[in-house]
C-alpha cells in the first residue's frame, strides 16, 4: 500500500512539470494591454534553446523561458536611468537600454510603442544574444519616440 502511494505521488509530481515562473505584471493602460497581448502571443516558443514556461500572473503581459528563467514584461514604465546620453544596443531594428543586475542584465526596448523589459540571467552569457531572438517579435510594435 505504501509503495502504491509513493508511485502515485511520483506520477503526480512528474505530471505537473516545472513550476510556474512568478513574474510581477506591470499595470499599463488598456491600449498598451492590447498591444502587449498581441506581442506576447507572437513570441517564440523557444529562446536561447530554452522552451517557454507557464507564468504565475498575467500571461498577457509576461512570458518566461528556461531555468533559470529568462523573463519578459510588457508595458513597463520608462527606466529611471534612461537618459538622452544613455548607451543603446540596436538589434534587428529594436533599440534596447541595458542595465546590469547582480546576476545578469535587464534590457528595455526604447523605440517601441510600449516599453518591453527582458531580464536575462548570467547563465545565458552573452546576455544580449537573447535579444537577437526576441527582437523580431517586437517589429510590429516599433516606432516609439525614444
């Protein structure tokens, strides 16, 4: 009986798959939510050879891949450190503002209709390479004034 219970628990744990990624969703206006929904639904199923994961929270505004998770939040506020003289990385027509974190980088698109934030752990070094795969999905929402 104990063996049957242990097998049942093991099967249940395996069926659940990896835990959902907890991401705090931004709170943009309704127009931005609609744009973000379009963007998030068009994101690739794989980034940096990592499969897409389920998120805990608003999956119309957030996405995640891999473990440790690469994350995306759509409709975030303008980065506080972004200045006219800030260095920008341009990849496939999308301009990104980079901020170094303790364990990776956070990139925010600056020439799109809404700000999109991508956080990349050091595991995926060089971190900016992720943007090469991410940028094409942002093409349709391009053209924000920097």
